[in-house]
C-alpha cells in the first residue's frame, strides 16, 4: 500500500531568527498498520521524495513472527539516518526535543551500507530487540535525517510514534534546516528559539485561564499554543480585546505560545503549574 505525504503547511523562520532558516512541514498524521505498507516523505519539500518508511507486521515463518519498522532513503549514497550500529542492525536513534542534528561522522550510521535501510523498531516473536531506542514510553520521538543537495548536506527531523505492540506507527510532521551544512535541533521550530518579546504584549494567569493582552487597536494576529514536544494544542485568530485559553489545555508544565501580527512574532514559554 502506497502513501505519499504532501505538506499541508510550510513556513520558515529565516526572517526573524538568526539561527533559524528552519522550514516546518506539516501533513496529516498517517498510521501504517498493514504488513508491507509504506509511506514516502519529501523532507525538504522540493517535490522529490527522500525517505520511505515501511512496516513489517507478523512476517516470517509459521513458527516465527517478526514485527519491524524500517526507513530507506531514495538515494542511499548521499542520504543519511542519525543512528548507530547496535547488535545485528543499524538502528535509527530516537531523538528528544533539543537534541542536535549535525555533521558528526560517527552519528550517521543508522543505515546499513549493504542493505540500504535503517531499522527503527524490531521484535522477534513479540520480544523487543533491546538495541532499539523506540521503546516505552510510547510517545513522540524524532528521527534525524540528512540529504544532499547541490553538493551540501541538508539536515532535518521526522516525528513519529511507535505503537506499544510494535504492529503500527504514526508519522506526524517534519522540518529541515534550509541553510546548507548547518545543524538544527530536534523538535518543533519554536522549541529551538529563545523567547521573543513584542511591544505591549503580555500574559497573566487568571483563575483557570491564561489571559493574553495587547495594545488597543492592534492589527489582527494569529495565535498558536504548542506542547513541550511541539504538538499544536490550540490555534485561532486574535481580532480584538484580550485572548484566553484554559490552563488545563495540557498536562505539560510549560506550553509555548506563538503570536504573529504581520511580520512580527511573540514567542513565550508559559508555565501552567
């Protein structure tokens, strides 16, 4: 079964952040749960697919069952997967928010040079290979990837979540550093940036809500609230007056607020407890 993911939303931070020629690509969450099902991803949004994710489910002989999630590049010579050889397989590392994706040669061994694929998860008769990092807790993780374009490397990440039984996984979004041969941090774009103020904008905790304030007669603005893992929790338009959201919006201790008015941005980390 073939599924090619196209970005539903793409935006760059190059206009206002020194380190951030980052481009974020959002697509509909896609779950692979059928043996042999695969999904192709275009990491840098140039209409050429870069990586294929494949699910192997309940395969093997009648007495042996194998479940695995693998990733293979369309160009095995120049593309790379962040990881290491551990045991019998070349494993794709599970990165956390803020982990650096950069040029260190020793880090790009997540793909077997002979078999031309990297293993994300592997289970033999439902028993986990201990070398796989995509184990409990079964929440979002980030896979580091690189491609080559015009003789230079482009680095990025792909977010996915493994099912606890290893029989499915879900692809959620990806991002890349547009500036050639430049590192980036795993996680949503706003996570890698410092707080950024906007004149006259402020927040305060009022009862069970977080209230946002801004100067009167300001232009329309967009509001987004993200979890600490970069998941979009809430978005809307700020037309006039104050804007509020419930402090119970997330179980995280901190959420990341992003407000954009024209070409101006307000990025604020807000503690909920």
